């Protein structure tokens, strides 16, 4: 089950059925089924609170992924700051919707085991995001 909720911010307009099919398809590409994925949309301030409380990080970010996956099933809570998604879209010159889709699948890729902490893994993540986005469009 894939759920979408909002804390302290308005839920973005999403085609939840289409997004759900896409997420399941991308998960399957990496050998996973989808269990419980909870997307929680929030403001920068709420994202910072979560980052401080659960990860001990004192900085803003666009996404925080809590992974509860098993060997073959993706499960997790994915917090997404819509404020940062919006500013990132402006910074890279893309639409809010496209940037939101990129960050939606970014969280799923984290659940499949993809990292992004080094320049090499970040480049690989971007490549995988691009492939996944091509499936959606």
C-alpha cells in the first residue's frame, strides 16, 4: 500500500494510481515488491525537525527516507519537504511536478539500496532517477 499524507502543508496534486503503478514497476525493476510506502509531505521547518529528532542532523534537506524493507519487499516512511522541492525546481529550471516526481522515485531508489553520498553514487542515483522518470512519461 502506498499512501500520501501531509503535515503542516497542503497535499500536492498527484495522480496517486499512476504514481503507485510507476513505483511498483520501478521496485520490480530492482527485484522488489512494494509493501507499505508512506509519503509524508511537509514544510522545510517540519523536515528540519525530523532531521534533528531522528537523525541528529541540523540542516534542511528535500527528503528523509526511513527504510523498513525486507529482503524482497520495500517498506518505508519518506518525508519530503515541498518547500525544498519547489526551490530545487527553480534552481535547476524544471517544473515543480517534474522535480516532485524525481524526489518521489529518489526515495524508492534509496529503499532499493541505492546511495548518494559520494560523487560516484550520486551520479549513479541521477542516472537511475532519469531511467525511472522515462518510465513515468
